[in-house]
C-alpha cells in the first residue's frame, strides 16, 4: 500500500499539475502567436495613415505577449525544479533503497528537510516571479498596498 500511495501522491502533487501547467501554457502561447499573426496580417491589409500607430501597437502587444509567455514558462519550470526532487526522493526510497542504518536514515532526513524546503519555497517564489515579470501584477500590487496604507 505504501508503494502505491507514493506513486498516487507523486502523480497528484507533481506530475499532473506540471503536465497541466505545461499543456495550458503551451495552449496560451499558441493562442498568443495566432493572435499576433492575425493582428499583423490585419494591420498590413489596412495601409494608409494608421500604419505607424498600428506598428507601435503591434510592438507593444508583441512585447506584452513575450512577457506573458516568459512568465508562464518561468512559473511552470520553477514548479518542476522545486517540487520534482522530493517526489524523486520518495519514489527512490520506496522502490529502490530504503535507509537501513542510522547513518543512512540521518542522511535521508537531512536530504528530506532540504527538499521539503525547496518544495515549500515554490509557493513563495511564485510571488516574486509574478512581481518580476508582470507589469500589470506590479501595478495592481501597488494599488492594493496604497489602499491598505490609506486605511491605516
């Protein structure tokens, strides 16, 4: 039962969320690419006086799309990098080699504590990733903090 539970836990905690994040992010990226292609084709067909304005607008949209894409990929791969080591440790320990001696148990415990710290830091790191890469997120955060400061 322990071995089956470990696989179920790993699947629910790490594999399914990562595959979901990756799949949905790829769908968003594909949609953003299609949207930017459609937008550029539409503006090329317009011609005339609005060409400079639309080119500037397209550049801003392309930059925003790139920023969103980078943020989504950073969040997904950060999740993978910070959560998969503990899942791998659990699977390794359950299926291949259980610690037998006190020294091995001590090493396992130290590694477990470090990897749990990585796993839990994923939640804190997301806040910073959104802050670094999302202009709109920073703007909304500033508004929220300003409102909170005004109330007190």
